[in-house]
């Protein structure tokens, strides 16, 4: 049974977002992370093994693709987002102890960049 949380229009719009994210995950993700590192340098603490924090940095590109790929994949699980995202939440919240303030910051950056990837 579809979730009442999302209307048909929401689902259509999110499917389009998921398509764009899937097609541009590496470039969009890398640019998003690079901007996060530039505007909020404290976020680098979780990536101490990175040597290049720019969008061209190999590890930034890989992790950016992983992050936006996970978001795109989550869009395919709208009826059970909690179950789908719980392992990622546990890893970042409990294992890696990432400050939750970083996620809204990254979200805002992604929103600002989204027009470049439509």
C-alpha cells in the first residue's frame, strides 16, 4: 500500500530528482561535498584520510557519488524510507559519530546546486 506521506505529484517529482541524481551522482556529489568542506571546514574532520578536498579530489568524487547514489536509491523506497535508511543512519550516527548538523548543511548545498544538473 503506497504511503499517504507522498502524493502522486510528489512521487513524480521525486522520481525526476532520483533520475537526475543517478545520472550525475559523481559530479553533483563531488561538487556538493567540496562546497561543504569549503564553507564548513570543520566537516573535514570525518574525512581526515582525504588529501584533496576539491570536487576534483578522487576520494571526494567517490564519496560524493556514494552519498547521492544512496539518496537516489532511497527515492525508490518512499513507502519504507525508515527501514531503507536505518543502516546508513546507524553507521553515521553511532559508528562514525557524525554531527547531525552536517546533513542539513549538505542538503542546502545540494538544493543550491540542483539547477546546474537539471
